[in-house]
């Protein structure tokens, strides 16, 4: 099915999807033109758009320009993981360049320094009832970001649940992978971080233990599924938006036979153009076969990104998980 695009990207994820689609179609000049036109709208994501620019320039045979773009950004303080620089085949024409090799060494040092300084972050937004001093047990939503994201102060994708009366907590992973991006790459460390945040929330707020829901996007969605379905974090439900595929999806599927998985209400949201669509559908079938309450929504035209109507998706997911 032909994807539906808009003349002006609605958000950064829309821009990413349009750039990636053109890249996959071999339309590298068109993808680069999109970056040129729209990257200034999201200066906080400059490390992402600069990286895309370098990849596209390499695909267009402009190898020297690609190196200049990366070096200029590095001179302004940006960095990317050595894994990203040496693992993305778009940049392969650069790998033998002496300047690129020096850059990779410098980026490794910056990542090591950023990792030493990184600490778990938790953005908490209480609902109006708590702010008004009402003595009520609050429903709790813990929302986990995807790989390559960060949690903005006072914002974040899951904050819409506050308007529905939920206490919203959005942890930020402590593993940096570029200037402004973090990841849940270490499963054991990630689980312990989220469990630590959960314990802190229970100590700081009066939480209704029967109304705790985990949510997450992409890698965060997979982590939310793993914590909830394993029983590591007692949750009424889990909302996974475009959870990761591959080995991570297989690990989550292996949890389905456990008793904890069958007690969790699982709401899966994916897109018909999401690379992990098949594994998400397979997880839904496995949960249903095990007798677990599960809902599966496949959004038309959606790739691996947040749905444009995420607040409504979240509202429906919370309603499902709260029954």
C-alpha cells in the first residue's frame, strides 16, 4: 500500500519516516532535500539529522562532503557511538578514510565520558487530583521511550495520560548513544533502573496497586512487555507501541507460558508498515492462545513510529488495561 505523506512533516517522526522511505526507495537526493528543508524545525534532534545527511551524501557519492558534515558537527560538540559510525553501511565509503578513523576514536572517547556522567532520570507529572491535595490512590503509568530518544523536561509522549487522571512517570535510560539520545541496550541494567524508579514512586506517592500500567515505544515497548509479562514489575496492564522485532521479540514471546503473562492485560499497537508487524501479531496470537487478555491494533499507513493520534491510542489502551 502506498504510504500517505503530507507536504509538511507533522512532527519529527513524520520527517524520519519520509526520509527513510525515500532512502529505501533509492531516492537519496529527494531524502536529502527533505532534511535540508525541515531539519531546522527540530534543532534538539540535530545529531540525528546530521547523521542522516552524512549517510545520504555517501549514497550520492559525495564522500568528502559527508566527512566534512560529521567533522563540523563534532567540532560543535556532537557525537555518535562508534557502533553507529562503523555499523551503518551507508557510511561504508568513509570507513577507510584517515579522517573518519580519527573521528571514530574521538567519538568513542566522548561516549565513554558521557557514559561515566550519565545517571537515570525520571520525569514525573502528577494529575490535578494530587496537585489539589486530594487524598486518593492514583493510577500510575510508567512510559518508556524508544531507542535513540530522550525525555524532555515537562513533556514526553506519555504525558497525555495526566489529563485522564493518571500519575505519569517517564524514565530516561542511562545509556547514552549520541549527544541527545539514550537507549535501553543493557537489558539487566534497564530492568533494574525501571524497578528502582517504580520503588521510588511507591514511596513518594499513594499509588493504586491495581492500576499500574507500563507503556513503551519500540525498544521501550519491548522492555515494558518484558517487565510486565515476566511479573518483575507488578502491573495491571501493558501498552506496547511498535515493539521491537528480532531476538528481543522472541525473548518476550518466550514469557507467554508463564502465569504472570496470563494475568496481564496487554494492548499492542503497531503499523501496517512497521518492520516488526509480523512479530507483534505473533505475540498477540500467542497471548490469546494462552488465555491472556490481549488487544491488537494495526494502524493503517503507519511505519515504525508513534501514531499521530497517540493521546487517543493511549486513552483506548488505558481503558483496555483498566478493565
